[in-house]
């Protein structure tokens, strides 16, 4: 067995996602590394979960760049004499909000990481058994 970074639940999450993609054989071979969950599948899933926040931040910055582009706040080209200019005020407010969220994120990831954890996450992963804390829901029983 092996200990997964987020415990047995991530193993079963990878199993469910792999099963959802199983109707597309070439896609599942490329994305998941095969039909059953093993080392290449888990490495690809963890790589995706590591890179996705960075891609999301990049798209947010790109969105803010185009949002603050010249005249993007006045698409109808109305008279701007009586209006507050968009660029330094709203930009500084957005920048402050972004830095605040980033600071809260760093505080959580560096000092409060164990507050979101559970003791079951440190158990060794076993593909042959379902963990006790995973309970079947009523819609699976119909």
C-alpha cells in the first residue's frame, strides 16, 4: 500500500473520476493512464490539482487586465466629465482585495493546514476495501 497525500478519500475520488471517463478509451488512457487507478493515475490527478490554482490565478489576472483596459468601463463612450475614473480607484480596490485574499490563503496554508485535516487521511490506502467513513447514500440503494 501507499499513503496518499489526502488519504483514502482521494483514492476513491480518483476511482470515481476514472469510472466516469471510461466510455472514452483513448481519452482515459491519455488523462488517467489506464482503466484502473494506480501510480500514473494518481500522479496525473495530483499534478492537475497542483497546477489548477496557478492556472486559475493566471486567468483571473488576465481577466482583471482586460477589465481595466482603457475605456472598458465606458463601452457606450458616454461623456465622462461627471464620472469617477476607473483606473486608479477601482484598480487599487481590486488589488487590495486580491492581496487580502492571498494573505488569508497563505495564512491558512502555512499555519492552519491541520485544521482542515482528518485522522483518516493518514491511513494507508487500500484499493480492495472501502473506508468506514464512506457511507453509501440512499440513491445508490434504489
